[in-house]
């Protein structure tokens, strides 16, 4: 995966307005590969609906990252070894990647995970730009932009897809791969 990192310091006038300690938030821009949806499913070791738990720690492995704990609510692909997992999100509270904040505790997402190559956490999210869908009511939202690869799922090509449609599309593709 080609990752280009450019660090931009945000001036005091452009600092995070939600930050109550008047700290300056640094913004990091990273270009991620945005996978076509079928390829994203194939690439994932585990696809799961996860409720966000606590922040475990912040790390820097070339890109500022946070290790989070999460509770698996539903497994759509793969076989995780436990229900409570630790996974890496490439962003931090004070050094945000592509303007993304650290995921909020108790929010629910469908994540497309790869198994971590080391023992300090279980998984990492495949492409911050395409591997996480936030559950809001009966739909999942993917990012804050139009994700055209979802056109097969949502005719408008918007970044919102009904929960059942997303889950059944993943299940159908996983099942068809298993039958091959």
C-alpha cells in the first residue's frame, strides 16, 4: 500500500474548536488506496460489527495511530479468536490523520480488518478511507464523501447504505468465495 505522509501544522486560528485545553491539533495527510468494494471484502481477514471501547494507547509506527479496544457484536467474515479485540486506527487525539478523530466510545462500526503482524494488537483497519462503516440507525455511513464503489449497493452512489444491504452483500460474496 502506497502511503504518502505530509505533516501540516495547524495554526492557533485553525486549531480544533472542540479542544477545551487550547491545544493545537496537528493534521497529517495520508493517501490510502481506496479499494473497490468486492476487493475490500476479499482482502479482509475479518469483517466484523464492533462496538468501540476504551483507548488502550497511542503509538507511532510511521503514521500516528491509536490502539482501541472493541467488542465484536457480529462476525461477517473470518474467525476472530475472541470477542474483545484490540485494533489500530491510524489517527490520534492531537495528531489527526486526514482530519479524522479517534473513534468515539460506544459507537458501532463495521470494520474490514487485516490481522496484525505483531502481538501488540489484534487487527488493523484496511484503508482508513474505505474500511470502516459507522452505524447510524438503520444505515451505515462510510466516510464523509461519496464512495462510488458502493453504487451497486446504493443506486445514488452516496456514502450511506442500509444495514441489511451491506451485511447481506458481504455475506453473499463471502459465501460465493467459499463455494469456489
